[in-house]
């Protein structure tokens, strides 16, 4: 495939260079998020950004819960 004919980059998260476990836990809920967006008729053109936002929020909540578990 010539370089000029590359497909566009995926708007969905791909495996980062960090922990494999963290990547797996990010990918598992991705299908659930997509189903919920379709179920509640979220506009298809805005879904990639909504998915990113939900994943960022999940990571923030995860970090907060880890801090609470280690502190308490």
C-alpha cells in the first residue's frame, strides 16, 4: 500500500506503550460504550469524541479509587 493511500487513523484507543493490563481494561468497555451511544441515539458523527471523553473519565475515576484504596 503506497504511503499516500494510508487509511485514516482510528479514533478509538489503541494499545499504548504502557501496561498491557491497563490497555485490556480500556478495550473491554469500548463495545459497551458504543452500544450505549447507539441505544440513546447519540449522533454518529460525535461518537468518537464521546468515547474518548468517557474513557478519560473512567481513567480519572480509576486513579481516584486506587488512591482511596491505598490511603484507607
